[in-house]
C-alpha cells in the first residue's frame, strides 16, 4: 500500500484543530469548556466578574462579556468556566459561547495579557499574616495548592486563600464554585475537615467575598 501522507521541514508545524469539550459543573449556571490546550499559560487562574475587570487583562474574557447573558468568566489552567444569567437556557447560549471560544483559540492570541500580579494583590488578603502564624499559613496554602484546588478545578472552580487569624482560615470561592448551591457544604464538610485534620492550628473555615 502506498503511503500518501507526508511532512515537510519547511515552515512551522500546523496547529491542531480546536475541538472544545463541554462539561457540566455542580453549579447549574456554569459550564466548563475545555479547548484541549493551555488557557492561562504559566499564570494562575483568574476570575472575572465584570467586563471592566477584563479590560487590559483578558481579550478572551472581554469577548465573552459582549454576550449580555454572561455573568462571570473564570480562566483555569486548561479550561474556561462560564457562568450565565439564570433566565437563559444553556441549549441556546452554549453554541454561541463555543463559537467565541473556537474563534479565539484559533487566533493563537493568549487568553491573559500582562504580567501576573503579586501574590498579595492577586489574593486580596483581608488581613496581614502575623509572624507567629507564618508556618501554619504555609501548611494551609500547601494543602490548598496540592490537594484542594486541583479537586475543585475539576468542577470548574477555585478556592483562594484570603487570610488566617485565631485559628480561622478565610477563603473565597471562584468560578463555578461562586454561587453554587453546594459550595457552602463543600467548604464546611470537605475543605474545613481536611485542613483541621492536617493542620491542628486550624479550628474553622470562613467564606469571604472575592
């Protein structure tokens, strides 16, 4: 049999076609779109709650916010979580979102522009970390980054550290987790139990606004 396929050494290799998978999340208002490639590159996930927040930071989020039904855009490492208004049906909206995402990723433009903000700015700490709590905070952050955030990302969301004081860990829910009916139960029975088990200094978890 003659092999009719061929490759050429001249010119860059063609990019694979953009095929975007869709996954449901525990939040019925949010769908998770997976383009099969990196979204945020080497930067951390970013949560956009308004068109103004996306200006100068993400062309992709800005394009999605041109759809009046879009309420929130969360850019994960390899996915985009889009939250809609309650009155809109995903059956009508998801093909439109898919079109925006496909066109964008085919353009090759990065989803995020500019350098990553500093950790303290990005996390919006609600209180300074006391020196005596530094080791406890390090352990809490390590658990969040290695055990909790990857699991939450699978559901199209994120949990961000906001502070620690007198045994209480302050966290914000982002992406699909924000406004999700089951998010409070996840925070109490999942995140709090794990932190208290591995870090004895933790006595509880409190959710704060992003």
